[in-house]
């Protein structure tokens, strides 16, 4: 019996000039920042763009929640905050990680994100993610609040080396895609598996 799919988001933080992607080293392993959607994600009334149901794999109204989960993941894992001062009078989150940041009048900077697509783990994976994969440039990181993330340290790697180190077949195609996709409008990719074979299609 396969594990239940967990809805969530992955954020690939990119140094475009060096063509490097930030990974977290924790408990002797490397991982890409990932989080399930939690309380407070999507609550802030700030711009975030649009996606169709086919591309997002969920109702379009949930896009902001997935964006906020991605931004929160990189903050909680790596300590890198992508946020901006909230507009005057804008409603902000009252719960969760974004609720705590709202005390500083900070809101998620959703416009810093580029949507790369969706990754669905194989049926035999111990933890099965249905991940919405985003990329963002290190240039968007704010210095307004400093904190240490869960990671023991941040490791910057080329997409090729990251693919080898992570051993994450669902995420691998997005690692190569991320550096060149920032700031553009890439056609999102869907990665899934059937009978042990990776399938890739454009959304």
C-alpha cells in the first residue's frame, strides 16, 4: 500500500551568477527546503499571480498558500527570509510562521517566486510529496530579520552535483531547470512515476 500524498511546496534558492542552488545539510543528509501547507499560509492579502487548476494541481485559489509554504520552508530550513514590508492596511496572517512575521509587519514576497511545476513522488516512497516546486533568486533575500534555520549549514551546489547528492528523482529535472527559469515565464513541468519509470510532461 502506497503512502498518502502530502500537499506542499519546495523552494529552490538560486545564486544565478554562480549557477548554484542552496541545499540544507541536516543529520548528515542534504535536502531541498520543503514544507506542507500550514496555518497562516495564504492569509496575507498581497500579490501573488495566477495559475490554472491544471498547472497547480489544485484550485487556483490555493496558489498563495503554496507560495507561502515555499517561502516559509526556505526561511525555517535555511534562515533565508524572502519577505517585504506589508502594504498599509493589508490583512496579514494571524497564525503560524507568517503570523509571527506579521508582528514585524512583514508579508511574503510572492512575486519573487517562479513556478517550475509539480513533483509527485513514486508510489513506493516512504514519504510521498505532491510538491509545487518554485525557484527564487538569492537577490530577493531580505536582511530585515536574521535567524538560524534547522539546517546545520547551507550547501551551495551546481544543479548537476545537487541532483547526484540529493538522490531525489522527482526533483532532479527541476534542479537543472531552476537557474535559467528565474525572471521568465517557463512552461511548468509535471514529474510523476509509473511502474518505476519517471514521466515528464509540460503543463
